[in-house]
C-alpha cells in the first residue's frame, strides 16, 4: 500500500478495533521482552518475522544492523540499547542480519562510497567482519553472517549489556533472515537460549 494516509485509515477502521484492549493496556505499560536490532532494509520487518504483537519488541534499526562498540559520549544506538536493558529490562537481545543486504554488498564488493562519506564512515563498523571473511567467493553471504557475530561482540561492550550478560539476566543471539525462503538461522549466542 503506497498511500500512507489510506493505510492509517485502514488501520483505524479494520485493525485497531480488534486490538483496542491491547492498545489501551499499551497506553500505560511498556515492557517488551526483546531488544531486536535489525537492518533498516524495508524488506526486513521484525514484528512480521517474529509474529510479534505491538509492545513485545523494542526495535532498533540501522543500516547493516550495525552496533558500534561502546564509546563515551553515546549516540542514538547506544542510548536505545541502554534504555532497553537498564530501564525496560529486556531479557533477550537479537541482532538480525539478512540475505541481500545492501550494506554488506557494498563492503564485500568494495563499492566506491566517495560521494557518500557518512555511509562510508558508518560501514567502518564492519571492518572486523570483513577482515575475517577475506576474499571468499561467496563473500556477501559470509559477510552477512560474520557481521552478525561481530555486532554481537560490539553489543557486549555496552555496560548495561555486559552487566546483564555477566549476571545471566540478558541473553544475546544473532540471526540471519533469508528473504527468499523466510528461514531464520541462528549464528551466534551468549547464555542459555531458545532456538529461532
């Protein structure tokens, strides 16, 4: 549906009435169980993939599902992670990559990003994963997986996450979503987890 106003009208008439009680509860309660860090790609919809209702996921979306390692000064990603863990008390964190990721393709194929310096700088957060993958022939899918693992490592540098992992109150895992098949593969874990 390309007309957003029409979509809102449809939501108000067709969807909201059946979920009015849920939204009434959500108006005063915010207690998601999972922090879902995914790619900004429009084809990757966390609530759809996980069959989640409103209020169940605290979602952070970044180009390439990148999680910068913790650094003083903070940013929007770090603030969202800290809020989800320290304030909302999420018990599970998922970092989700996906097939055909444009960010991973740009890195794997060494695209010229000279005209896009902000994107080029952002993609530096993939350096560790790109170094691990090397010059493999199937570099994009390997980079997608390696990047998820690298972002899990970066995630663990955030103080609230590190405390939760050490105490066993937070568990983190990596997923790769295959757009064509709908399959989800678990690629990295910390702590005791259920399968995707």
